[in-house]
C-alpha cells in the first residue's frame, strides 16, 4: 500500500515559511503584494482566485483583485497590466486563465513584466527555466519538486515519465526534473504504446485532465505517482487522472486529489510573490 503524499500539510509548511519571509520584508518596510486579474464569471476561476486570496491572507501578502467584465478586450486588459507593471506597490501580477476567446492570451502573457510574472509564463522566464537559471518558476511543477523533496524522494538517476506536454505543466515539469538529474520522458496524446513507457517510470506524473486515465496496469510496482489532474467525475466529484484505489496498491507513494498537488500550486504562488518582491528590491 502506498504512502499518501500529503500536499495540504506540505503546502501549509511552505506557507508558514513564506509568512516568516513576509515578516522580514515588512521589517524593511516592504509589504509584498499580489494583483490577481479575473475576467468574467467562470465559477472554477472564481474558486481559484478565492483560494489565492485566502492564501495571501494566511501569509501576510497583500492581495489586490481586479475584476473585469467578460467583454473586456485585449487592449483594455493590456492597459490594466501596464498600470500594474508601473505600480511600485505591486510585486506579483497574475491573470487568471482561461481568458475569454476575444483576448489574445500570448499578448497578455508577454505584457506582464517578467519581474512580476509570478506564474512564470513569460518567454523570458521560460527561457531562464530552460537555461537552468534560478528564477521565478512555474507554480505547479515547482510544487511537485517540493513534494518529492519533502518526502526525501530522490530524483537523480530516476526514470521520470510525464504524461502531458502543456506549457503550464508538462514542459516546465520536464525542465525541473532534468535540472535535478532525472531521466525524463514526456508522453502525450500521440505517444505510441503509452503503457510500455509509463511502466518504466520510477516517478510517474500525470497531467492529462481525464478522470480514470492512469490505471494500475500502467504503473510499475513501487513507483511514485503524482497526479496533477483536476477533474470532475460522473457524479461531479473532484478527482485526478489516476484510478487512486487500484494504483495505491501498487505505488510506493501517491498524491491524492484533492489534497495533493493542488494546494502546492497556491503555496508556490505565495513563494513566488515573495521572491518577486525581493528581486524588485535587490
Ligand atoms: P492540457 O489540456 O493543456 O494538456 C493535456 C495534455 O494531455 C496534452 O499535452 C495532451 O497531449 C495530453 N493527453 C491528452 N490525451 C492523452 C492521451 N490519450 N494520452 C497521452 N497524453 C494525452 O492540460 P494542462 O493545462 O496541462 O492540465 C492537465 C490537467 O492538470 C488538468 O486536469 C488540469 O486541470 C490540471 N492542472 C492542475 C493544476 C494543479 O494545481 N494541480 C495546475 C494546472 C493544471
């Protein structure tokens, strides 16, 4: 039976550490501030933004919500971002995705000042990640690394298989594992014989977005299984990509959904906001 990786507990530890750093910054007269832009009334986005605001409160970070109409244009959003870029009291800027169809997402990502880009989606931050330069790192993949470290699970020399190649999860996850000397394979929707590949994984990370996608026959005995997926099952219940009940019997460590990677993403956002504040005052 696998040991459960308690993402909630690790996220709490990360947030307590962030709170200490916020106190130190405040002693120097700096109050880290995160601006979150939300466009429209998507309920999932609203939940994510509320969670982020709660985490700000818990860590002492000031949060500023900018709520815009669902008809907002790219130009209007660019104006808001430019104002936040110029505002010295704002250290982190996050634009909650997905954006409405009329908005050019690439333009928006490119407009956020790289020093304030706490999601680390800007091309400059992606490039720095690629080069292995210490910088703002994307929240979900860096949260996975913190989880592995927290449980003392080595990455070096391990076969790491990621299912999913998105810019937000799969690709940056590959870079971070590579930096830690993992042997990395990125599988995706066009991968042939997925089972043969996942069956070699010492560390298997699923970021597909399909409930029940990872079954026990895809997992090596004793593997570490990290479930990034956030989905709803047929009953509308929150679930990951992994068939938890059957995979738990085969894995050595496993993250649950909820309570695994999700809370880490928010905790790492707090960590990035403090890092951004420090970078701006250095
Ligand atoms: P995405 O839709 O951009 O990417 C999904 C990936 O899955 C693609 O790269 C695709 O190639 C791959 N895929 C699809 N079908 C496949 C198949 N049959 N075989 C192999 N690969 C297949 O999604 P994303 O933004 O990377 O998110 C993935 C999941 O992670 C979603 O459930 C999302 O909600 C969740 N997510 C969670 C967090 C978190 O904080 N825990 C953060 C971001 C995303």
